[in-house]
């Protein structure tokens, strides 16, 4: 830092020089050989620390070989190493939080916090204030008791439960009576009588009849005003048989009768 240039490999200092003549500009690495054989050097990450931060690494785009092997924010000598093949990074300390990034096996990370039960640790990840991974998939090089407990963000809101759709079968048809009248009505399908509740507030009463097999069904509804509504409902095998026909429904489908 400053006029001090230090070269490290795997955390070990190889050389250190002081040169005040090179205050700014580009930098690079060169290799050579004492014999005539060609020299090949490969590396897959380079970490640069800013002058105003001692342990805040910054990935430099375009530097190094396969830069996607190590996520932004991981250092070559961090506090822990990822042991899973692919590790999800989440926005909070549980699987209820969404995945914001992933880390590859062998990536090194710096710990900045943990959950109270040690099950999750908060890591340093560029561009994110909250980045958490499960401790199970890390090889720790620090005592987790020395890592401070970090505040977790509010958990994401749970998705509202979906309303299951009523199951339908292809070998029966359905007659649905919808009652928008404020009183109940009595319905007879062939020789079976049923009571359909009336509307409560803005919610109508509903009743579903299963019509077993094809053929004619006699439907009679006794209305609260002492009137009645009688009709025949025909159940056919295919929808095409009900084309341009009133009072017809195919197997697997629903016929809706509404009363106001």
C-alpha cells in the first residue's frame, strides 16, 4: 500500500519492495525462465484491496482466467472455504429467503456476522448488504464464537395459500345450482331432494350434483315464492353432442343453473 509493493502466493509473502516512483498506473505480472524452455503461468482469480480498507477486496473485471470460479467478495485467504459443489447465497439466514447469488466449491469468503444458533453466517459480498450462507457447507478457519451475531432482515412475506380447485372426473357430469335468493330453495334431481342455501351478503349459495353416466335427468326446483322451475338435463359422452342444444352437458363438464 502506498509506496510498498508486496507479492504474496497463497497467503505467503514472497517479496516486498518500496518504490515511491510508481504512484499510479497499470500493473501486470510477467514470468521468465533461466533456460530456453517456454514458461506458462495460469491463475483463476486476482484480488485487489482499496487503500481505504484493509480487508475489503474488489474483483477487477477482465483480470485473471476463469473469473466465474470465485464470486465477487471472496478472498484468496478468507475466513472460510465453500465445501459444497454449488452453495446458494441468500438474503437472510434461512431457506425462506430468496437466493441472490451462488458460490462455487473452493471459494473463500470473509465472515462478517452469524445467526445466534451458528447455523448461518453472513458473508461479505460486493453489491449486497445482506448475504447469508449455511454454515454446514463451509470449512471454517476462524472460531465462530468470535464472529458477532448479525441482525437478520425481516423474513419475506409468505405466499397466500392457493384455493384448491374441485376435482373433476371424466366419467361423470356436474350440475351446479347457484342460489342468489336470500332464502333457501329445494331442488330435486330425478328422485333425490336437496336443499340449496340462499345468498348471505354478497355470497350466493352453491350446491354441486354429480350426474352418474349419460342420459336424461329430471330437475325440479321449488322456489321461495312458491313458484317452480322444472327442466330436463341431458348428459352426453362428447361436447360435440351438445352443440347448439340447451339443457345439455358432456361427461367431465359442468352445467350451471342460476336462480335470482
